[in-house]
C-alpha cells in the first residue's frame, strides 16, 4: 500500500508540475467496453466509464511525446458461467504512452498501463495489480479538443484461479490546456 501511495504521489506531481513550459496537460473521459478473455467459458462485455488527467511531455518537437496519465476506470464482464452474472471491477490506472503525431490532426499512442484495484464485486478475488498494454489513436480538433479510441489488453490474469485477461475498448474525448 505504501508503494501505491508513492506511485500515485509521483504521478500527481508529474502531472501538475509545469517545470517545462512546452508541456501540456489535459483531462479525458469516456466509455469503457470491457470483457475478459477466459479459457473455457463465454462472457459478454460490460460498459463503464473512465475519467482522468494526463500530461504531454515533448521528446521530439511536434512529433514524439511521452504521455503519462492517471485515470479511474470501471471495467467488468457478464457471464452465465456457474451463475456468476455481472462482475464489476474498478481500477486506478496509470498509462505511460509514447504518442506520435502523424499530422497535427492525427496521432497514435502505445505503451504500458498499470492498473491498481480500487473495488471488485463478490465474484472472486481480483488481483490488486494488473499490467496491460494500450494502443490508441486520436483525432485532434481545434481549441484543444480531441476524440480518441484506445484498446487495452491485460498482460496477466485478472483473477486468482481463473485464466483470463482484461480486454478494454475506450471511446471518449479529451481537452488539452
């Protein structure tokens, strides 16, 4: 728990600091469509929301950026397997993405995402830490507004004793200051 607090404090300081004037920060929010890829049984996707903050740190002017984020993400799935029903899992996620602007209007991003369990349903014990990999794209509109989509695939099993990884598709908007 102490390491989680240190990680979150470090991410918060990084996001709100303005030591380099070329850095931009923003807020993002949207809809999650999440499911689990579990061996031996079927599941259906659940919808939830995500909301967070991010900072764009330039590495190569107007081309390549590092984009660390902190966001709250509602995920889960639905299944008839052994009368499990709806499973809801909430995470505090910390993506650290490489972002490339192909043109001022279009950008692509990819990188690791670290998920820390905030809340889970009574289905079973969800793992408290879930590493994932994210791939995304953004349509960058005038005045700092962007429309984005992202696919996130879990790298480890989500639950103890169940071979299955999170899969999340995010669609939303961001506003950059």
